């Protein structure tokens, strides 16, 4: 499993069992990596804004704040283009920063053809 897939899988594993914690050791065994790798991945997710925290103690571990996360969204290419164009309209105003953040995330996963289409529509609008 590559790192990007593992990061996604870590969040989904924690979401599935939330609010119960999962230890780094358990997660490492689950994903076939070292505890150090899991801890590095979880730190990366935290730095990226995923609401994961550690609970200390014998039954502690890592927990994701489920109400503050969304399950995976499956959208069509056309919907993704529409969202990209709409988010560009929010470049100024009170939602500029969060819209820019979401736009960055969306652009990172758009296939090249849809990204080009969204860019063309955004420039013409």
C-alpha cells in the first residue's frame, strides 16, 4: 500500500471506530508498517488539518473527531469542475480562505482533463 492510500485508510479506520481509540501498534500491524511510520503518518494528517488527537493511558490511542470530518465524497467529473469554478468565485469576501483551501484540495485530485476544463471555465468567468 502506498503512503497516500495508507493516509486515507488511517483516517477511515479511525472514523469507523470513533470515539474508540486505536493504538499506534494496532494500526501498524493493520497496515503492515512500523509504529514509527504510523506515528509519522498521523502527525502528517494532523498537520494537514485532520482532527486526530491522542488519548493517553493503558486503553489510549489515536482518535478522530468524527463530527468534524466528512466521509469520502464521490462526485462526477462534471460536478468537480462545477465546484472548482464556484469556489473560484469566492476569492474575495469572508469565505476566501476556506474556499481557497477546499479548492486546493479539489485541484489536487482532479484528473488532468477536468483540471484543464475547470481552469478554462474559471478564466472565462
